[in-house]
C-alpha cells in the first residue's frame, strides 16, 4: 500500500486540516465557560452528600449547555441569512464564505 492509499484516522484529518485561523476558538465565551465549569464543580462536590440530586443537576447542566450551543448556532445561521437577505442575490463567493463559517463552527464542535 502506498502513502496515498493508506487509511487516514480522524485524528490525522483534524491535524492535517487544522488551520491557524480563529475557527479554533472555543464555542463558549469566557463568561459562559466559567459559569458552566463553576456549576459542574458544585455538582461534583455535592455528589457525596446527595448523589441523586447531583445526577439531576448534572442532567440539567448538560441540557442547559446544549441549549446555549443551539442558541450560538442559531445566531450564526441568522447572521448568514441576514447577509443574504440584504443583498438579495447570493454569489458563489458569498456561499464560499458561508461554507467556511459552517466549517469553522463544525470544527469547533468536534474540538469540544
């Protein structure tokens, strides 16, 4: 098997494609990130005293985190749609920029 026929692992793909662009910035800002981490630390600390409550709080935290992520994605999509609505005509360059932004968001998701 030559080098081109070799199977590439997902880790290698991420490494090969990882640009030095800001698309590798965290999805959550510092404020959200710190708040989620703080909540997690409190949940984990409370496990010894009340494991059932800790699990319920952990489920809520994960749900809240996913809701925030969905909100971030909705904002990104709304921004793209707003740009297109203003111009009325979507060029190939506009679509190229959109795919780059979606790729960035997707890569940031996978980096979690």
